[in-house]
């Protein structure tokens, strides 16, 4: 065999080896033999944690390669710690996801120095549990209604995890739209700790999702014993479980709240309609984002998950990742006067 023929045969062999390796690499899903982490921005036991653990059990089967998914809790500053970690520390490979508080956009809008992320650059993978809010009060406190809150000079103490959690959002909205005053005590690591503080008498009130308030202990026991009282709800219509709590719309109409203040309330309440989002690091390849978004929706639609949710009284209303991304971009594009009013409330 001539040298030219030998070289040609070698080249054919190398080309075959290259294309064979490339085909094999293409046939092997990226997530095979990999582990995905979901970083939850709150303590274990709360609803954020519960939803993340549902995903960890059911989402892998809808991801090519069937990866392992584990949940890690990283509480701190109302989920700012976890969001900063996912945004700035985690690699953009789709192996580190996050479940932060839905109000993190407010921390960025307000220019919080601790918020080192840009919500418009995060990968929004989906959201579950879109909900209206309720402000509840320990029943034996001196504030029995929103009128008491408006007329009693001593402000009630409400518990919060940080500057963008649902308690902070709720009390800021009530201050802006109705003139209500509260002493907002921030720094609790999670909702479980806030409820314990209410039981101990350290604080009097908390704002949270209505679905949360009817989904777990201690609320089941509280409602049976009459431990708590419902003060205000934010839905357009009254929730049947809260017949005595007026809606924010009713109260604003009665108070003749101006349009600007109503717009401020709408911006803040996006955190409720966003539910409990799942995020990814900026820079994840688009094809992996597509896979994760589809797996997210399929996991929560699975019959076994639906039955589990019914038993646990969990809401499974979901938003697709693209819809969440659209809401985030819209809420971050606000007139300056609205942003300045939101900032003033949070000083």
C-alpha cells in the first residue's frame, strides 16, 4: 500500500472516530448522572420548602437523563442570600436552581445594596401557588379590625423575614392606601419562626398567602381554637374562608384612595400573583432552560402530585416560565413616581 493510501485510510478512520464520538455525546443527555440542587431561600418546613421537595421527587423523570435533585435550605434576609448565591456564585450550567421569595424584584427596585442580582437576567422556570394575601392578628390583641389599627395610636408589631416578604408588602400597602401604621419587625428566618413568635406573644400579626394560611399547622389548630383574627384580604372578591375580613378594594373605595397609591399597591401585589417561583442562573443554555421549564409544569400536573397536594391542601395553580418572565419585565418597567413612592414606604 502506498503512503498516500495509508494516509487517506488514517484520515477516514479519524473522521469516523470523531463523528462517532460526537454522535455518542449528542445521544447522551446532559443531565445523565448529574445532580441538580434547588436552593430554597427559607427554613425547612415552610411551603417554599414543601414545593421544592415535591419537585425534587417528581421533576427528574421529565428531564432527559433522569438526574438526581436535592433541596438545600439557605435562609437569610428574606431569601436575598439564596438569590445572590444563584445569581453570582452558581455556575450557569442548569445544575443550581433557586426558590426565592416572590418579592425579590422589590429589593432590586428599591436599590437595596444587599441585592446584587438583576431579576431581568435570571432564568425564570415557572411558578406555583398564585395567591391573594391576608393580614391576620392574634385574636386576644387590642386590634380587632382595620378600624382599630387606624385609630389606636400604638402600632401593632408584625413579623417579617425581610424587606420584600409578604408581611412587609402587606403593611406597606396598608400604609400607602389607608394610612395604617405598623411596627414591622424584620429578620425572622422563615414563616414557621414568625408564627412561633406570635404564639409566644412577641409580635401580634403577619401577612401571608391565603392558601398558606389554610394549608398547614399551626393554622388548623388556630382556626379551631379561635387563636387568630383575619383583618384584611387582597383578592378582588372575598375568599369564602375569610367572610369577616374586608377586601383591600373595598377599603380603598371607602377611603377614596388616589390612583397613584392604587398603582403602588398593584406593583407590590405582583409578588402574590407570582406565587413561589423557581429560578436559574443567568447564562444557562436555552435548550436546558426549555427542558427545565417543561419538566417543571409536567411535575406539578402529575396525578400523584395532584393527589398529594389535595391531602396537604397545597395549591397547584402554575405559571409557565415565559409568563413569569413577562410579568417580571413589566413590573420592573414602572413610572419613576411609582418607584419613588415604593422606596419611600420602605425607608
